[in-house]
């Protein structure tokens, strides 16, 4: 069984370099994607708990469970697989934009870019109205720095 941590969060596609304006133009689309993901991720958590509860009570596979419980378990497994495919499709859509989804649950997305003389990432987190941060390739979210005003143009 997969979990959201099993998702492909990084694309193997060629690197696209973004300007701040290009990245900002994608923010509304990313917000829509995360709004679409919210109920899917919540339901996945519920399903995992139901599945784990059934497995801990009856044992994996539920061979000794009553037929109604086995059927409910099988339905939960199928719904989980369907939702995982749907979530992966949303993640793949984000990758198709040329950006990198760094944290699915926090809504953290990086855009490869040249900032001044450095190659780094424009950094956006769900809820931020626009791109206002960047970090070097190796520093990650903890190394975020505010964009200089001239870079935001």
C-alpha cells in the first residue's frame, strides 16, 4: 500500500527556468490544485486508518473476518488505490508546469530560476499571494531569503 510519501514529488523533466512574473502567473493554478487535493488527502488519511484498524483487529488480508467486513476492506483498498492515482495525477500536473512540488501537505513549490547571478529556486508556499522568496539549490526552505524588489519585477 502506498502513502502520500510514496508519491513522485519531483519531476525528471528538463529544467525550465522561471522569471518571477512567470512563477506568479502559476500561483492561482497551484492554489486550485491544492484545493482539489485537500479532500483527497483527507479521505486517504481516513481510509488508511480504517484499513489499519481492520488489519490490526483481523490480521492482514482479513481471512477470518465476516464477509461484510472483508467486502468493506476490499472496497477501502480499491478506493485508496483510486485516490492515490488521482493525487499522483495532480502532482504530475504540477510537474508538467515545470516547477517542483517539494511538500505536498504544506503546499510547498519551487521554481528553478536565476536570481541575480545565482541559479536557485523561487519559493512559494500555499497561502502566499505571490512569489516573494527564493533559496539556493542546496539550502531548501530553511534558507529562504526575501526577493530583492528589483527581482520581483
